[in-house]
């Protein structure tokens, strides 16, 4: 189990920083590297998924599989298309097929499998998937971030804090992931009663990613708790603006979570 | 008669096993008819919320009777508990003169006229009804005389002493404008065609009635400060959330910001909506949620009521911890209450110490609104298990419950007077299940409150209990805040000897009891 105890964590941290430094020299995110492993015949489908045209992507993926067989990569992309549609049970079905297919497992499948399990509330399965992914993509920040969230849900503030700190210090973490990790690390500090530290982190998070509306909201509530009502009002206003930018659907009178 | 043993194996889902003995429920066969709320496969939003239950002692004979709401020409039914030490119910609807055949949804219990017998307020799509209980021998429709026949789409309703004058006022939750002749068009959810609403429909405003004390009520929604932008209200809880001795109102709105109407203590009575300011309007991330179920307990042990709400699938339930300074913090994750509800759609919930180990566990009933719901299509099945979460230190740990249902309502109380909390659960258009608590436990110490004549059940009172070992716990006398439902004000059950009981009555009066009866049963009468 990753981060089982503090000693292991320290040892792991040192190793990880070294590995990350090496990886950083390549100036490439692990996911990018994985995506480049996609066979050329699947680039269009991948682009369709990323562009939100998941239905078209699935049509073409099925056509591809009729021609080339049900191999790991197209099966993964089928799963990814459902994952992006926030249909996580279906995504897991395809990710599982991808893992069980002949040939090399496309390792990124474990990462998305982890998130799909997470969104279904299956923390144990989620953790297992992220751990598996991290065995091949050591220190991948988004998977690490997810493990931090799972630690929070497990009530383990110490482990959550350690993981988020690693993500923040990761040289391969992009600003978006760093911002998310800072915001959740701030949540940990709130839980630990250190609101001042939390405020600094929330502020850094929204500076790095002004669209992080959850962090704006938590910044607002934390500022309010320490009596900084004027700043809290500004943060709350920024929260509304950010949410309208990122999730205009949430601004509708009502919607159900998807 | 026992139909089957339903439960319970302590399951961990990867979690550490609870350290105490398991909680054990058995389903008991009864003569309670299934509820009716539209078609088995609903096609309209009016059908999906199901109907409520009320558990109360209508004839003051010392056991708990059951009122079942039905939304159709099938009448609402009253069942008398005839079981004694076993559990059994007989339908006394006609004998008691009850004849409600409407699209009824919810029910609130309270002694509206202060005669010592609990009355019923039934919410409907269309006119609501106040049924006055005449000495446990008959019920009379007093709606028109009382002036409480609001005609919106009523969901939940609550009695409570909002103005501190001793009698029970009434908060009525209204959902939205629904016309049977012009239902909303179908909508899309997770790529599936589903019944339409509430999106795009017009919310209705809630109504607050002041009990004048002469058998009539007055609409004080505006004058007391409750008039806000109409919301899709599903539930409400009346309690002193701020610790100033005055009753406040938490209002749960579907997919819109919740409200916390704080009693300012001014004369004339005035409330101020501090939902956003206090932090209960949304979850910690600022997202509006569905808020069907409301559970209140002192989860973090600081003597203040914390608020737990149940929500839609692909979302999480939320625990707002009351920090005792007017603010609530979303600490759902830290108590392990978030992820486990993502595939469930929650309704009524309740905090009770089911295994009498000294802390309050959490029971939540679930079921999807869309008949099309499956794990494959919506990451959430139509039929869902109830969640029983055993409190273990600072965590809630899931105890496996068998069976999957389309539950909506639940009420909690000691049905067989054996000193533990049993549960009755109603599905939407389905069976009503009676779950007898068969957990092994010692005879508990019991506290019951008896308020003054205007509020004989002491609805809204707070209890601070100090045990002989020096530890303390806080409980409240409420109707449980079940979705469209109302449970009897509780017998408070404890697993260890009590030293001191401090009561804060809903009008702010305080009372301390230090002479605890040797038989462990303490009935506290409100001092005049």
C-alpha cells in the first residue's frame, strides 16, 4: 500500500522527487506520453472524445474494432468516451475489457478506471486502480491527487496532507493539478484548525487557476470564519463568476448532478 | 409474526470492523397496506416523491401508532398499534372518521390545539388538511376553521414553537406548480430520456402559519420574514440551530440554495435568512444539492445541532457541522459520509443509537426517482439498499443491509416498548416494512420530556445529559425531520447511568434535574 507509514512516505518521497526530476527533463506529462503511444488509426477517435463528440467517437471505434479487433487501445477509448460522458459504470465495463484484452495493457486505463471508481463512490477499487497506475507511472500527479482525496474520505488528514504536498512539489504537475492539490491541502488545514494557512493555500490555488470555483467558495467561507467579511464577499462573487465560466449548466435554476 | 430475518452482518467494505456487537433488525409481517403514489413506473414528477409516514400515539395508550399517506383515491390510513410487547397494527381509519382521498404527500404531527392529543397536518397537491384529534376517539377536519388549507404542492410540514409563545406554529414546504393537464415534457439525464422537472418548472413559496391559540392560524410568511424567492422546497427542520434559545428553521430546497431562517428574537417575531452566511445554503464546494432528507444530531459533540442532508445520485450526502459561532462547515468527507452515497439517491434519514453503545448511528433510505435508472445507464440503480451507518469514534461505518427498495419515507420509534429504536420504512408505491430492532442490549436509561399544555411533547426542547462517569451528550426533542414524515418525539435512550439532566424548553426556559429515579426512567415535566 502506498504511503502506509511515515518512514515509507519519506523514503518514497525522496525517490519520487528524483524520478520526477528525471521525468521533468523530458518536458512531457505522463498522460501525454501515453497518448502518444496510441496507434495512428485511433488519433481521430481520441480527438473526437476530447472534443466532446463521444457518440461519433464510439461509432468510429466500433468500426475500427471490426477491422482491427478488440485490442486494448480502442477498448480503452470506448471506456474513456463514457468516462467523459460521466457514465462511469459503462466506462469501467470497457476499461475492464481493455485490461482483459490480449496484448499489452494500455496503462492509462488504470488511471481513468481509478477516477471512474471514485465517482461511483468505490474508494477501495479506486485506490487499487490508482496504485496500479502509479506502479508504471510513478508520481503521476493526478493519480496522486486522487489518492489524497481518498485519504481525506478515509479521515486520514496526515496521509492526505503528505500526498497533496507531494503533488504540489511535483515538477511534472501542471498548474491546474497544483491548484487543485493546494485547494484540497487547504481543506486539510481547515480540518486541522489552521485557517490562516488554509487561506494562503486557497488564494494560491485560485491565483493559479481562477476557474477553480470550489476553491473560491471555500476561500470565501474560510475568510468569513476569521472575520474577513469584505474579502469573503469578493471571493464569493468570484466563485459565482468562475462557476458560470466553467459550469454554466450549474447556473440553471436546477439541474441534477451528472 | 416474523417474516424473515433481514439483517445484519457487519460488513466493512474494506473498513475496519466495528468494535461493538452488531445492530440487528428483523422484518416483521404486519397488516399495513402498501402505499400508493401513482403508477409503478412513474411518468410524471408528481409521482416520484412517494408519500410520508407518521409515527405517533394518537390515543395516548403508551404505544406508537402509524399514519400512512397515500396519493390517490386510495385513502390515507391510520393503524393502531395493538402489539403490546410484539408489533402488530390494525387499520382504524374508518373508525376514527378519517377520510382523506387526495393526492396527499406528507404528514406532520403536533398538538395544534393543545388538548394533549396529537393532531395531523396532511400536505397535498392541492388543499392541505388539518385533522384535529378528539381524545383519541375521532379525527375532525378543522382545515377551514384553522385557516391552514394552503393549496400548493405541499411536501413536508413541521410543527414548532417559532415565536416562543408556547404553542405550535406550522411551517409548510411547497415544491412547484404542477398541472395534471399540462405536465412537463420529458427531459434528458445522463443521455437517457426521463420524466421532466423540476428544471424549467415554477417553484412555489412556502407558507408559515402562526398558531393564534384560539383554534385558528394566521399566515405570517411575509410578516415574520420568510418570504424569499420561491424554491423547490422538500423538507424543513425547526430547532434552535444558533444556541440562543430561540427556534430557527432550516429549509431544504431541491437543486437550489437551502435556507437557514434564524430567529432574531425581536418583537414582533422576525426571522432572517442566513443560509449563505452560515454555510448551509450549499455544500462546501458551493454546489446546490437536492436535500430530501434532513437528520440532526450533535455529531461532533460540541452541544450544537449539526445538519446532515441526503441528496441525488452522482452527488454525495452532506454533513454540515455547527461550529457554535453561527457557521456550519461541510465535513462530509472527514466522517466518511461522502463517497459511499454517490450511487444512491437518499431520502429520509435519522440519527439514533440503534445498538445502545452510547453514540448515534445513522439510517438512510434510498431509491431512484427514474424508473429507467440502472447502474449501467445512470450509475445508480432504481432499487437501492437502505444505508445503516454505525458510529465508530469519528467515523460512520457501513453495516450491510439486505434488500433493495424504492424507499422514500421512514419513521423511528420504540414500537414494542423494549427499549430500543425500531424503524418503519415506506417505498414509493410499495410495501411498508416494519423493522424490529433485535440488537442485544442492557435495559437502557430513559428520558422523556413532557412539555406544558400547549406543547405537551416538548417539541423543540434540548437535553444536555451528564452521566455518572462525567461524560455528556446532547439530544433534541424533534419529530425526526423525515422526508414528508414525522416520528414521535423520542424516548431518549442511554446506555449508562445518568447524573444530571439539563433541559432547555422551546420557549427558552431552563430546567435541571439531579434526582434520577432508580428504575432509570426519568419523565421530566416542564415547570409552569
